[in-house]
């Protein structure tokens, strides 16, 4: 797998998120309190709410529109609700966040 | 025989017919096509819980037993609000204004009518009975008037519950009772006396031996005059002297009636296709007005309809008064007699009184006051006719002592036989509950769902919980009170106390001290904690944007498509041509798709992209406009009318006061949003009386009222205090809001919080104690030195624009 540099870890606030425009639509990058970084679709499977605006707790995010809770690790909806968002390969190397290169490109999905 | 559904028509949509339908759908699903007529324009609700609705401890929504979905699910054709005018039994039709409805079987459940004593003035506006939700709402409305007085005629179960509810609503309440002591049908004089003392200590005036002469008033009620000449002033008179079976319809249809509509043991009337249940019925010479017998009748009626053998043989009833803090239990017959003996226990200091009436070694009557925990046990012995000679020595001490077992409430519950009735309302005995628990109902909610035990009046909830504990042992985790969320066992109230008492000034400190089970909380607890900490420790605590909901983090309201709305503040609803031009220019420049005037007298720009927010704010700031906090759990708007500046009716400068309030309080965070209004005269054009805080200007000054609502609930405000100067009115408002900030549960609007702590508690701190008021004002003003900053000005810069834009745009990168 090859990687593409996105920015510094510090560009995302702890327990916060930023958005990256990709070939597959908007992807939300999350930074947890433990400085782990995850990448999932920035759209809740319920009503398309922007997950990057949600509250990050543990390794989950709560959608700002109707409080669906989504696992940052797997993209799976937690608890009584059901659904799935895509999750993407992401890593932090020497303080830099890197995404899977396959997300780059003009051909929007 | 073919299985086509028969037509069942039910007249009356109350608790008895509701239970008939429930049982019928269980016993014979699909056997009947049901049409349900109800005189009230709504479905079935738990009528015995009207008292908590009256007192404000519950809402109507909480006492609905069958909602529209339930009726739909069971295919019930609901004809609510449509009164039945006649029954033609020869053609088997029910006649209403809208036409005729055919039936194969008919159930009459018309309930009862309130008795109206035939005195002069009984028809005046303001004379209210206490039977249904409309009566309850009429009383609640009357109680909203500051200083309003109520006279309740009738010191029985219903009258006293009405009196206690009206008192809790802030009215001055007098109870008039014809007999020498209260609730003489259920209580002996000793218990009646204790009850009277208890109610008097709550500020309710009780006049026994009171014979009403007339209700006074010209166009509406002004008071009540007694035969002895005593007069009581009244804004409303609640007539609660008794009920009478509603049999007019049945009589006209030629059905056999006595006091009530005659039924046999199968609940069938003199016409074999017509059944009857509930308070309209006379069975074996008895009419009932309590819920348990109605439910017994309903079950039998449903089985008769379903063709299952069943028999109703009458009920022995017990009574509990649903007044918070009053424990009273009565069952059976407690008159003295030659053959009767009694056992009495009194504990004056605790206000406890217990009396058992015994005849031929059996309990025939029981009265308990102050401590009613053993009531159901005595009631079981009474109903079963148990010979008590063996345990007579310790009988009065209850089941804990019977047979010498230790004094332990668990042991008492464990000792109950399976047939012992736990839930009187629904007739559920211990065996049914333990069976449900063994079958997997391991929580109170599950037991309620499966058996209905404790689901009606709720007074046996403690017993059901003890049964859970006894049956499950250590596996049962008692739900102390509702915790904030799954992260902690503490309630909001616990956490607020903890934060204050241990001076916890960071979220981590709360997680530690409160034994949080998660490392960083969740979306439920974190916004609450963030507010509690910043409200209690404005100097020490640092506001955490990542613990705020999206709108407060971004200082704009998120819309369903992910864009935001922008609402600049318009102080007291006043704006200028310059401001309007700046708003119009911003709307043009940022291509705002929708511009809307809000209910709070300002302008909403809807559909702004997140990355454009800092720039549009910069433009608005340049014209002197600041954030309107339309997204905040904080001060929203102060709506005003034009007041003395322009209005010929205005008594004070309402606009000016509105602006002063808004200037003083903008930017403050509160447990939930706070909306205010100032009206320049009692015509109330600013609709101040349904706000969280509302001011009505009068010639003599300002009436500050609080705790109104106009959202999910609609509620009029209650008077907090009057002041002759603007300064004092402002102080009252500021102190009230600060008290709310310091004490309310997160996401409770002021009206919900005031309902919990009581208006008296609030007044003591805000109105009556000047030192307390001053301290509250000082703490608010101090907090404002930290939080009264325009969040737009702080964020209208390139740095924020950069942070709020995508971190990268990979669609511009060439793919490999």
C-alpha cells in the first residue's frame, strides 16, 4: 500500500475531526484522546449527517444530527441502531497523517 | 361456523373499557371488529394519575395508556369526541350525531357523573368538577393566576387530591367537608385527624362540619358561604362531593337500572347482547368508584365476550391517597361493634397510627397512617379471611414479626404467600411477579411490561423492587436513580453536588471522583459536565469545545444538509436601516438561499457553508452585529413590544427594559435555552407569559414571572415577584437565572426545574432573602466577565477559516 501525506497530527484537535475531500467523497479524519487517528466516511448512514461535526468519545463518534454512535475502528453503527460506513486505511508517521493513495484522483466515485 | 369478525361497539373510552379491549385482544384476537366511542376528544389515559398531573409531578403524555398507535395496531375504529345519543336495541344500532353504527355486541362503559350539590351559584363559571383531563387543565389554568384562591367542596379521596395538587400549584386552598372528619368512608376519626394535621401543615385550610349555603358571585365565582355564615373567597370552586353512575343512556334504552346499570356475574345487562363495566355498573347491589374492581370487571366482561367462562363476584377494596408524602391505607370495614375487637398501634413522634378491626379471629378492617408498608399484607389476610389467632400477639407489627422472623423488609416480602396481592390497581399477586422474574423479567421495567404490576398508580413499586431483590439475590442491581448515562452510576443531581462539594474543576477530576467507567465520557455526559463545570467554576474551568454539541462548538445551527444558519442579535428586537443593509449585503455576498424572520424578533440567514461562517461573521461584525446565540443553551432573545415610546396603552418602557436585560445577560450559558419577553402592559403583546422569564409592565412597576413553556409543553409562567423599579426587576431576573444555572439538571428548561424544586424554594432564594439574591447576582455578573464575549468576533479570522476548511483536497491530486 502506498501513502499520501495529508497534514500534521496537530492540525486535528484532540477528540476532534477534520474533513478531507477524496475521490470517494468526503472522508472524516478523527483524532482520539489517545492520539489515534481514524478515517471513515463523513456521512452518517442514517440521514447523511456530517460525522466530522460529532462528539468523539473513546473510539466512537456520535452523529450531530440524531445521535447515532459509530465505531471509528470499523465504521459499524453501535447499539440499537444498525448500519455501516466505509473506513479507510490511515496512519501517523513522525507526526504526519497519511492516507491510502487510492483515495486520490479526479474521478469522483 | 364461519369465523367472520363480529361487530363490537364500546361506549366510553375510559380505563374500564380500555382493560376490556386489552384482555379481549389477548383472549380472542381478530374475533371482533371494534368501534370505540368516547365523549372526550382523546383516547384512554390513566385517570387515577390525574392528581400528579394536577400537582405538576407528571404530564398528560406520561399518563396516556393507549396511544393512537395502539388503537391502530388493533384495528379499533376510534370515534373520540362523538357523544352517543341513543341505543336502539331492537335494530342493534348505536345512534350519534353522525348516524347509526351497527353492533352484534355492545359494551357500555359510560363511567360516572360528578355529583353537584344543589346550592345557589352551582352553575357559575369557575365551579369545576374533577373527573377528567379538561377539569384538571381548567384547575391548572386557574392556579396560574398569582395569589389565586380555591375552595374544594368535599374532603374525600378526590377532593383531597385536588386540594393537594392545587396547593402545590401555588393556590391558597380551603377544603370544606360536611362530615366531622376527613375521608369518613375510608378512615376512622383518629386517622382522619392525623390526615387533617398533615394537610394543614402543608398550608391547606380544612373546615369540617361545613354545610355549604351558597356559592357567591355575579358573573363568576367569588366565594362560598356556609350555613354558619362563614365566607371563603374563591377564584375557583372544585366540587368533589361524590360520583353517581352515568346511566341515562342505558335507562333510555330500556335496560334494567337501579343506582347503576344492573349486570350479572358475567357483566351482562338485562339484554344478553349488551355488557357493561366500570363505574356505571351496579353489581349485586354494589357500585364501585375505584380502579381495582373496574379492572376485575373488565377482565370478566372480555372473557364473556370471547366466550370463555368467567365470573365476577364482587370486590373488596382498599384505598391509598395519592398525595406525595402522605401515607395512608384503608381497607374493609372498621366501624366498632359488639362482636368486634381492635388492635391499635400509635407512635406519636413519627405520626404513625395503625388499627386493625377483628371479628371472629379474622381481620375485617385495617386503617394505617404514616407507615403503610404492611398494608397489602393486612389486605391479603382480610380478603382471604385468614384466621389470625396464631399470630395475634405480633400481628400489628406486620409480617416482619409474624412467626418471629427478623425485622427485615426483605424477609417480610419473602414471607408473603404467592397469592398475596402486590399491585392492587391491576390485581397482580406475588406469584405472577415471581413467575415473570423467573422467566427473565429481571428489571422493574420488564416486570411492569409483562405483568403490569406497579404500572398504574405506582405505589407498589417498592414492593416489586423488593421482590426482584429477593428472587434474584445478588443478580439484581437496584436502579438507584437514573444515572446520567452508561459511563457512571451517578445522577445529574449527584454530580452537581459532587462538583460543588469536592470543588472538582476539571472533567478528569469528575471522571475520577465519580468512578466513570469510560476514559473520556460520551456524548451524553460530556456536554452536561462541561456546563456544570463552567457554571460552578468560571475562573478555574476551561470551556471544552470538543464536549459541546455541534451548534455550540461552531456558534451556528447545523441544518439537515450540513450547512449552517446565522442569526445576528437584535437587542430587544430593535434594528436599524444600517444593520438591515449589512444583513442584506451579507446574504447577497454569501448567496444565502433563505432569509427568515424568527419568532424571537430577529433575522435568520439559512444555508451558509461552514467554511464561509468566519467571513460572514466578519462582515456582520463590521456593521456592529454580534452573535445572537440562536444555537446556544444560553440566553436567546428578549422579545418586547413597543411600550411607552409608541403605544397608547404602554405603562413602562418595555423595549428599553428588554434591551437592558439582553445587554446584561447575553453570552451566558444555561442548562437549556432561555427565552424571555417584556410586555409593556397586561395586553401582553410580547407573549411574556409563556417564556422562561417574562415581565409584564403595570402602572406600579414590573411583574416578573418565570417557568413558562411554549414548546413540547405549553405552560403559563408563575409569578416570581413584583418590583417598582427596573433595577430590582433586573436583579430578580438575573438571580433567578443564576439559581437555575447553579442547580438545574442539564437540558431541563426552567419550567421543568421549577416543577422539581418548587416555586417556594426558588422564591426563598431569589425574592425573600436579599443577601441570597445579591450573592446570586454577584456570581452571575462575575461569570459574565469571563463568558460575555462575542464568539463571532473571536472566530472571524483566517486561522479559523483554515481550521474549518477541508484539511486536504485529494481530488486535485493526480492518481497514480
